[in-house]
């Protein structure tokens, strides 16, 4: 399943960030992403609309993470 959200934080030196999604009930949640799980050519920018899938957490006790992160609409 593909989800959509907005990049709200990116730490370029550490190659990770967070995507905020608005759920159907109007609540927001954040997903962690790491550039090692992004689509080839993806360059994160604050406020960018992105699409992604959800995968298992990076370790026990963490939330599921965003993978295959790419700009919404297939743009590079």
C-alpha cells in the first residue's frame, strides 16, 4: 500500500528524516525514513510531497518506517 505525506525534517549529515501524514480521521502522524531506503535519485526537501510504503521497524521498540520514499507523482 502506498502512503502520501510531507517531508517535515531532514538531517543531511545523518541521512534521515521524518514524513508527516494526515490520516483519514484528520490526525497527523510522523514516519521515520533513512536515505538508504529511498528511491534512487530522491533528494529530500522540506515541504516536499512524497509517496512511500511502510516496512518493519529498524529495531524492537521503534515504530514502522517509511521505505521506497519518492516524490509524489513519480517526479525526480
